[in-house]
C-alpha cells in the first residue's frame, strides 16, 4: 500500500543508547487506526442474523491450529476475518464453502465466534442468489426431487431389508406403537457399505429382542447437511414431513445411525414442533453389550474416529468406545487427535458433496490426512459410527496407498463379526 508522506515524521538525528542515528534510520509513521479501514465486507456479514459473532474476533489465532482445513490448506476463522477486513466479499468467494462446521474452532475460541451459525447464514444468502458449487446444487436438486441426496428412487428406500435375514418392522405395516423408531437415513438405506451396516444393526437388534420400527418408503432425508450448506427452505420442508410421520405414529423416541440426523433431531426439529427423544445407536447399544453372546475373539488392534457431529456437537464420546472394548479381543488404540480434539473426515457442513470443489483448494483430502494418522497407530481397523465415513475413509486408504495396512469397519459390523 502506498505510504502517505504527510504522515511521515522525520528528525535530523536522534540518539539511542548513546548511538546517534541519522534521519534515514529514525523515520516514524503514525499508526493506522482501525476506523481507517473500509468495513463494508465485514459489516455485510455481521449484519446477517446468526452471523453477528464474526465481528467478535480479536485475532488471538487459537482457531487456526485446530482448523482441519488449515491442516491441508489455508483456512480458519481468523484468516477469514482478516480477509473480510481487507475487503473480501465472502458471499461470492470459494472460502464460503470450505468450512465443514466441525466445531473445533468454537471449542477453543474465547470470544465464541460461531462458524456453525455464521457459515449457514451466509450460505443461505448465496443459495438465494444461485451462487452455489455445481456439485452441491445437484445434491439440492436430488434431495428435492427424490427425497435423498443420491438421487435414488424413493420406492427403493427399504430395499436393503430384503437381505437382512431378519424381519425389519415397517411402521405403516405393523400399525402399532413401538419402543423406538429407527430413522435409517439416506446413506445407510442406499449406499452399498451403508446397507451392510444397516443389515448388521437389524440383526443385532433382533438378537436383543428390541421393539422398534422403521418408516421405510415414507422416510425422507433429515436434511441437516443441506441446512448447513444453506438450503434452509429444503430443510424445513423435509423436517415438517418427517415430524408429521413421527406424530402420526406417536413416536416418543428415535434412534439414528447418522450423527447428522441426531444433530438435526435434537437441535433443529424442536424449533419446528418436533418433540421426541433422540439417541445414537452406539448410545443405545453400549449398556446392552453384556447381553450379547459373543462367540468369536477378533484380536484386532482398533483405532476409532470420533464423528464431529456425535462428539463435539452432541457430547457422545464414551458410548462408541464402550461398544468397542466390550467386543472380545479388541485392543483400542487412540489416535493423537481424538475425543474433543478429534480431526474431521471432511464430510460435514455439505463437505460430503464437495470433494471435487475442495480438490482445488487443499493439498490432500481431510479423509486422507486422517487415514495417515490412523495408519501411524499400527491399528488393523479404523472403526467408525457415521455412515459418511466408511466410504470416505475406504477411498482415502486407496488414494494414500495404504491398502492392506488398514480396513474400515462400522462399529456395528465389528459387533456382528464377533457374534
């Protein structure tokens, strides 16, 4: 930036600790005060409802070392704040879509700059202006038309139960109240690896004689990822649909396999009238593990990846570990970044659908960074309990050249294997 010469104060000479300095060495510049900055770009953000906290940053920098995207690129709330001070229009910049809303920055921020509220608020405006990465736009369109982000037929949503080997009760067929509703969600219903975990969970619940039901073809996406990516209207429409079904079947308790659905049901659906209890499947199974008749000792070294939306967002760290350590032969080895400080797989906040977009902005995918850490532990198995993570980590194992060194298993798959 050019120097305003009128601000220069120059003396012929000055003596410092007995040493005389000529004018060339003692030029002093008046400090540039904060109100000399153009704050329009920052004001545009902080004027938005739910994005006000962006202006609270006092640039301590604690967010940068914990930001998962900064570990593989250049990112973080402080860096965004400085760019806003310099005039960057975040509403029309790629930085808007890089945040995975993992919540690690909020965990350490002394000023509570809340990216989990800020980013969706700005993204909502971008969606209204049709300023959305193409990959994400396709997900929005698929969800609207088919009820799921993959664009699969709604009629096939319960097809996975055909190969489960046990009866999976469907609410509209059994026509009675159940102890809890199992909200299967999209990936566990349609994706091949997700279906395998769903069948395993159905068989384990059958062994435990649990009274449950699923919505089958009536179920639609919980839409938490779409909400975080800015599609608030789509989220509200689908939430009202699902809440209507919960009320129709007098549901009081919901079990989920997807931590993102857990987050939506606990924190967002109540705002729209959804009144019910929600638990993750590991939370439900952990106290029941002693009732299972294990017949096989697995003898695996296992490391566990904490899902951001189960751990940091919803405080469940122990149940998945209790499930794992109850399996005969399992040796649990923690990664350096675990529990509250766990790294992110990259799938949150719409990131599940933005791998192509992110490839232009990072040195490696977040899932690849995490797989390298898992391999370093010497573990045989990387255990997960979020449906996004199996496919993400299995792809990352291949792309990092670690095939044969590590396998990815949902916790429920390990439980069934030991049975």
